[in-house]
């Protein structure tokens, strides 16, 4: 297949192009320089010229706190940009995969969110605009995948793991929130699943994260435990203590959902292989990066 990937300079887009190429698909990665998704004429020209069989749309405004101060720009990228791509996919009658987020949900309660739960009530600007992107796709297309992911980490970009490793190196004590529960997603593992999916016509909404649940605090503790076990003694319990705090003690601009438990049963029901545990993903990731 010939597949256009947006956001190739980001964490996920980078790994999706790598996976497509590894599996002998023709992958064309673009980022804002080649195709600014907020420019409908550019989107039309690039996609029409390339004539792909599918678009995997990874580009987005992903700075969650900064989004609160830039509502119009964030909406232009995440909602209108997605709609621009969907319009061309419709005109060319090609598949579109849109990468979305757990932040489309309110985070109330402790139940697992189902992919087809239509009760989407985002708490922040980023989540609201990603939700509007979902609506644009659902209204325009039939051949679509909406894949919600969460707590993303990849080699190519900034993420929670890199932030923790950097903080842990320079502090003897750090505090991490312990009342938001979810599942991390390793882009290398996710890319394999996304390519499996785009090769099929099993369209619809899905959730796709690594297996297992944790809080950000538990995630941080495991990062430091594994890093110390790899010989990085600056992260061991003698050198670094990690304290759990509630979100109330850790004010941020954007409100975050406390419950990001995402049901992935639909993957199994449709014959897709799920991702390994997040601890396993973390251990492979730590071997890939320098710290
Ligand atoms: N990161 C997470 O924790 C997380 C969680 C849930 C869902 N997601 C979703 O997963 C997808 C991939 O996330 P990621 O972490 O790989 O994102 P990322 O690393 O921030 O990459 C996004 C890419 O999109 C580009 N982009 C921004 N505005 C654009 C525009 N107008 N036209 C074209 N490209 C543009 C960015 O360029 P610049 O860097 O120059 O802006 C960047 O290269 C996104 O759809 C995101 O919403 C992410």
C-alpha cells in the first residue's frame, strides 16, 4: 500500500513511517513544512498528487497546557486540520486513520471507557479540539479508524519518561501525581498495531495503549527502578525519593482526567494483537535512548 503519514517529525509519525517501510509499504511522511494541515489548498494538492491508498494522521497540537491560551490556533490544527484531510480522503475514497486521545473523555468514575461510548466530555482545550476532529471524521467518512491512545512515549521527541530521567538526575526528591490512572503507549509497539489495522477494512473507533494500568507516580517509580537496575545509580532509592501527591497539590493550566482506563476488548474482538505490558515497553525503550 501507499500510505501518507502526517506528523512524521513527531514521536508517533516517525515510528509509523519506520514500521510501514519495514513491512514494504510505500510510506510518505510529511510534517508542517511539506503540508500544513491548516491550509486546505496545500492538503488537497499534496494528497491528490500523491494519490495514497490511506492517510495515517498523527499530526496535532499536543502541548496540553499551552493549548489553554491558544484556543483558536489549537482548534485550527486539531479540528479544522483533521477535517481538511478527511474532505480529501472522502473525495478520493481512501481510508483515513485519525489518532485521538483519552482526553476526549471526562475522566469521571473508575469504569473502563469503551471505544464506542458517545458520552465524550473533554475537560480541556486539547481534548475538546481532538474530539471535534473525531466528529468531523465521523460526519464525513465511512472508511475511517479513530484510534485513541494515551501517555505516549517514543524515541523521537519529548515525553514523561525523558522528563523524569532528567529531573531525577538533578534532584534528590521529586513529587508525582498519584490520582490519575491510565496506561502508557510506546509508539514503537503502537506503530505495529496501526499498520496491522490499516491493512484491513475493520473500520471504527478503537483504544490502543500498552497493557496494564498505573498512576503517573507508579509510572515514575518504575522508570527509576528500571533505570537503577540498568546501572544508573543516581536513580536508586539512596539517591532519589519519589513522593506521591494528589492533583490538587499540583496545579496545571489544563484540567486532566483522573480516570483514563481504556477498554481494549474491541481490538481482541476484531482479531488484532494487543500491545505488550507497559513495563515491558518501558524496559525496551530505556535500552533505545541515551540517558
Ligand atoms: N503525546 C501524547 O501523550 C498523546 C496522548 C494521546 C494522544 N496523542 C495523539 O497522538 C498523535 C501523535 O502524538 P505525538 O506525541 O507523536 O505528537 P508530536 O510528537 O507533538 O508530533 C506532532 C507533529 O505534528 C506537527 N504539526 C503541528 N502542527 C501542524 C500543522 N499545522 N501541520 C502539520 N503538522 C503539524 C508537529 O510539528 P511541530 O512540532 O513543529 O509543532 C509535530 O511534528 C497526535 O494526534 C496526538 O494528539 C498524543
